[in-house]
C-alpha cells in the first residue's frame, strides 16, 4: 500500500493499538514485508518498539541503520527471498549474518536475531536452515 493510504486510513487506528499495548505494560512488535522505508518513520512515530523484517536486504542493512538505527529495535532474519536461493554458498550467508549482527547491534535501538519459522514457505534444506541458525549463534546471538 502507498504510505499515504496508510496515513489516511490506518495510522491513527494502529497508534491506538500501540498505546493500548503500552498501557498494559507490553512492547509492540510490527511485522512487515517488502519495501517500507517511507513508512518506517510513521511506525516509529506511533510508538512501535520493535520492527520485524523478513526482507531487510530489500532496503539495505546500512540504510536501515543510518536512518532508524537509534530509534527502533530490529528483529530480522536473513532476507528470506535472497537466502532461500540454493546457489548461495554457506560462506556467503554466514558473511551476511555477520554483517547483520555487526551493523544492527547498537546500544540504542538494538537487534534481535530471528530464524524464519515457516521454512516450508521458502523451502530451504534442513541443512541450510540449521546453518543460518548456527551462523546467528556463532555471531553472539544467544
């Protein structure tokens, strides 16, 4: 959806949901797929605490951190569209995980590592799925 549509029809409603969660002592986690760079400032403005992205490469790790790194916590997996490609070597994916954990781990904002839970949707081999998990563990995500 266009960011203008979000602002016109959804933003104030979601802001009330976020506030209700905060009033109950909870954090609000927002999941989104796709290219949402223009919407992230609105997500931060309404008080979302954590943004969970399955396609962070689409927007660029460094771009996300440069623009929003000290404002919100990221809860990302390795980009599901990119990492599901069997032609990518284990070393390439391990390097991606190392980059993510380095770039996103910041004192303000922060980073939570995430393993994609619907493996059947993207069909990685069991070995690849475990390798991604292990790469996060090897980079300090416990």
